[in-house]
C-alpha cells in the first residue's frame, strides 16, 4: 500500500492590470482641459502681434492690470467687458488704490493702431507710467511666449 505521489503544479493567479479605464479617464480630462483652458484667458481672445527680438529678462514684479482690445472692438478690463469711459473711471480707481501697478495692453493684431494708441493715451492720462503692449514671439501663435 504505497502512496502515489503525483506532481500537480498549479500556478498561482498573477495579477493583470487593466489600463483601459485609466486611459479613458485621462483622455476625458485632456479634452476637458483643452476646452476650458482657452476660456481662462483675460477678456476676449485676440491674436497678438509678433516680435523677433524678445527680452527674456523683462519680468514684471507686480501683478499687472490687463486691458484687452478684441478683434470685434470689445474692450475688457481683466475679464469684464467695459466701454472706454467706464475703463477710464476704473483705471483711475485702481491707480488711486495702487499707483505702482503696471498696465498690460493686449490688442488684436488686426486692429488699427489708432485704437490701441487711444488706450495707451488714456492710461497715461490717468497716471500709469508703466504701460506695456503684450506681444507674441513672431512665427508662433501661442500667447504663452508673451514678452511685455
């Protein structure tokens, strides 16, 4: 009466990671951010004029006030649509509160320069000494490479 030894080796189950749900979630998040990110810009979307020689050392130390002149003629102070007389009043109020802040003017490249110049003059008349024109690097359409 002997005991029969059979060698039955069973493999233990190995874990297998299913990455399909992870990829699905990542793609949905990517699409959401691609749709939302352009709407997070200040004011109306505008295509900035380009420059060839960018000053990489020019960085503003204070939080600038952004004024946007859109292609359709809309004027925005930060994200709020305003008219030119209201813009002047709000700029006066901001200058009275903190006169050392700078103004960054974002004007669409298709606008006539006289409209942009009028806003420059308004900011100077209010008392702002630091008025900059936001431009993009020539040949790139991304406003991420802006130079003030």
